[in-house]
C-alpha cells in the first residue's frame, strides 16, 4: 500500500476576490502535492471556500445579492483561477454544501454530548449604531472606538466551547512535537499565547443568520471558525466516512496557512479535535505575507495584484516559479514586476531555456538529432553525474521542510552546472576532431540525461515546462514520476531528439 499524504489550503472567504496572496498559498500546496505524488504517495489535496458569516452576509447586502448568490459567483472565480494556475486539487469544499453542514452539526452535537460545549451568555459592551460588541479594553472612555458614541452593557446568549480545559494538553502536545508548528518562530508565538491562559470560546452567534444552525436551537448559528475549520474533516466524509477517506487520510500531513490565521489553526482547531477525540494534524505551516512594491496590498490602495492578469502577461509557469523562488517560505516578501521580469530572464530564459536549446541544437548539428551511446565516464564526467543523486537527496529534505525556494536553488545549481559542463567540455572543439566523436557522444548523452532529470525535478513547480522538456526527449511528459525514473541513465541511446524552440522568450526590462 502506498503512503498517504493529505495537504490542505485554508478555505478562502468569498467576500473578497482572489489575489496573489491567495494564489500563493494554493500554489505552494499544489507544488508539494505534485512532488509527493511523483514520489509515489497517495495524495489528497483539498482547497475550497469559506462562505458563511457576517462578513459574507454584509458583502452580499452591499451588492444587493443574497449571500448564496455572492458565494456562487465568487466561488467560480476561485475555481477558475485554480484551473488557470494549473492547480491539481483532489476536492473543492464549499461550506454551504450539505455534506459540510451536516458534518459540522454532527461534530457540534458530539462535543456537546461530552459536556465540552455548553450554553451560557457573555456580557460585552455594545455599540448599537455600529452593531458591534466591544470588550471593556477596546472602549475609549467608555465609548465605541469606531464612532465615539456611548455603548451599553449587553448580555448575549451563546454556546461556549470549553477550550480552557485543554490548555495543558495542548501545551504538552506542542512541546512534545517540535515539528507541529512551523516555522519555529511561529511556534514560540503560539506557546506564549497559550501560557497566558486559554478562556472558553464563544462558538455561536445570534446577531445574524447566515451560517449553519446550531442543532436543536436555530436561534443560533455556528461561529464561522468552528464551521470553517471542520472543513478539513468534513471533506473526507467525517463523521460518517462512508467512502473510508477519513480513515485513509486523517490526520492531515500538513495544513498550509498564512501567518494571520495561525492561532485559529494551532489553538482552536487542535482543541476542537481533542474534544472530539480525534488525532491532531501532523504539521501546521504558516507562510509570510506579500506586500506589493513595498506596500501592503489592499483594495483601498488599489494595488491588489490580480493573478489572472499576471498569467496572461507572463505565462503560468513563470508565475509559479517566481512566487516560490523569490521568497523563503515562511518569511514576508515583496512583489514587484521588475523582479519578476528579472527572474524570468535570468533563471528561466538564460539558465534553463538556454541549456535545453543549446544542447538540442548541438545534438542536431553533430549527430543529426540521434542520441549517441554514453561512453566511459572520465573522472570529470563522473563528478558531474554524481551531483544528481546527491542533490536529489537534499531536495527531498527541502521539499519535506516546505523550503521551496531552497529546492529551486538546488535545482538551479544542477542547471548551472550543466551549462558549465558545456563550457568546460567545449563540444564544438571536440566536433572538429573525428577521433573524439565517441567522447563528444558521451558529453551529449550526459547533457541530455541531465536535462531529463532537471525536467522531472522542475515538474512540481512548472508542470507544463516539465512536460515540454520530457516530450522533447521522447519521454512520457504526462506522468511524471520521481520514484523509478530518478536514476541516472534513463535515456535510451538511439532516440531522435528534435532541436527545441526557445522555451522562455526574453522580456524587455
Ligand atoms: N476563511 C479564512 C480561512 C479559514 S481556514 C479554515 C481566511 N480566508 S482568507 O481568504 O481571508 O485568507 C486565506 C489565506 O490567504 C490566508 O492564509 C491568508 O494568509 C492568505 N493571504 C491573504 N492575503 C495575503 C497576502 N497579502 N500575502 C500572502 N498570503 C495572504 O482567512
């Protein structure tokens, strides 16, 4: 039986349209899902949309739509973008789907039955004109921090989740599982938050109605985060699990999220799972945020980077490459068109594109495009060849650590070393001496075999490019596997390889 790998993106709110920040999270998951699949894992890759809550209700109202009309419309935009970005998700969950609503209600009832969900009330300061509750510390001189008008003390009935009960268990879990929250700096942030003390959490609302009704009390709707987080298990069919997917794939191998939603995923979610008696996800990885040309991305700044436009202008693989190469996964980064263009020209056109076009052009010129036999490797050749298995081991570790930019650096070290191998062996000089035909053949074989392995390695990041490279070599460019095809020597002598057209035209800076 194959090993399992379950990876998730956050589910995206439908009150906003997709931008480069959302695309980033989903892309990272797609790359890792593809990599694991190529390594022989059974992969389940989940994404979806978060469609309930007051924010969505308000956005719909402002747009003179019903919430479900808004959700249907915006959900399509996410799905269309994922298709355009070549995202290969296994499932797409919407929190308005029946399977999810039923699942959430059952989980709610299950925890309620244990006594860890109870009905209570909370008292807070309410600003009627703004229809907002504030805590005592939010108030400015007893007045609403938004509008400055007086507030009233109001009591609202609410269901509570007994989060306080799980404080020690959660601390123990995080301490005993150093891999659970990553990167490390985020782990410390969460630990100090928990040590300040966990309070019980209000998990229902009565002030609006766009949500999943609380079982047996439909005055209340389930709090949007209790609703949303459970998507990770309702998508697998929990609690009924008729198809056995939950048994097969839970616990998740990794939840990939942005740093802004760390607390929900590393405090709320694990304690919900503990209360339901379920195992915790193996890893939660929080990536950083993108700014644009040095500024925070926001609608009011009108600087939101629209991924569709970028793909139309630069192509899908260059965008996929850039987003994961430019910034170490986990840190914040800045998006600028000039750095994008620079990366396309230097890394893609110069390094990778040139390697493929130079090599295939030489093969046509010196061997009419027919791949010669490898010849006995010199010490110099062997050093070149040995890098491949060595680097692949390093890359495997980097991928498992979600260090995408480091993996790309490693792959590009191989590409640059292949370009250097051309300069060092100088095939054009060997071609002038008929005695050196065999040696020239060996050089060409090594270069094309290096290109094959590079093609496989870039596959998760740039699927179309990988297909193109492998097709040029006469290989199956559709089903990329790193499991049995990652050994040196896979190319068979005698195949005809056509001269490649430039893969990445240079862009004017
Ligand atoms: N609906 C919740 C998640 C529920 S998961 C059970 C949510 N949605 S969101 O649409 O607001 O954000 C989804 C993801 O997009 C978050 O991980 C967030 O970090 C990411 N990004 C939104 N803007 C971003 C940037 N500017 N840069 C990088 N990622 C950002 O939160």
